[in-house]
């Protein structure tokens, strides 16, 4: 039996089992997913069925072939490569966040990646403490900040506040721009 034939036989077995067990709960989903990756593949699939693919606000295509309350849901993306890239980045950032880490772009990254770059760190138990990357990198309890978190900028307070000559004082936004993020 082929994989396709086995899949179809499995669907029939599920239907038979549900029919034989009327008190059994139904599955939590009413959709069978068919990933076609690209919009043209979804549009072609829809056309062969006499249906029209719908385009969502992000430009991605989908079509549902209905079987009673169950939908055979075919979907694709306007730019599958970009979708996969963004998905992997979200996964990596979520993993890093859960593990107390921050993912930072490499030197020479495109300008649009700069929005995610850490430019400074704040100690939540001492709100007046702001550390540049040189003095804050590696301290797990510090909160990483991006340029968006510091609309008015800020200067590094590392050092002895009683001795102004012994305080770093680097403007975290200017130093980030000059150094490309690494110091």
C-alpha cells in the first residue's frame, strides 16, 4: 500500500471508529492542513476545484474545500522563503528569551536588523543604572534595551558615581552607531 493509500485508509478507520463510539469526543480541529508553500500552487489547486483562493492581509493565499463541517485547508505564502526565515528567527528569539539570552545581529548586518540590536542594559532593581554594552553584556539579571526603548538616549553610569572622572559616560546610542553594536 502506498503512503497515500495508507492515509486514506486511516481516515476511513477514524470515521468508522467515531461511528462505532458515539460517546467519544470529536477531534479538536475541523481542518485538515495541506501546505502548498506558494500562492501560485494554492491558486492552481483552487482553480482545479472551481474555487477561488482568498488572499489575507499579509498577501498569503488559502482555500478551503468543505466536507460537511470539515475543511481541507490548502495554504501558501506570498514569499515562502521570507516566511521560513521569519519563522526561524521568531523560534530562535523565543528560545533565547526563555533561556535568559539575547540574540544580536552580527557586525555589518542590514539597517533593518538594527531595530533588534541591544544598545544598553538596565538594572530593574536600580532604575537609575544604565550600562552600555561593554559594561552590561553577560550579566543575566540586567534587562536588555534597544534604541526603541531609549527614545531620548542615555549614558552609561558604570563606575563610581562619587567620582565623575570614574564614570563611563558613553552615549549608548552614539557608541552603538559608531561601533556597529559591538564594543
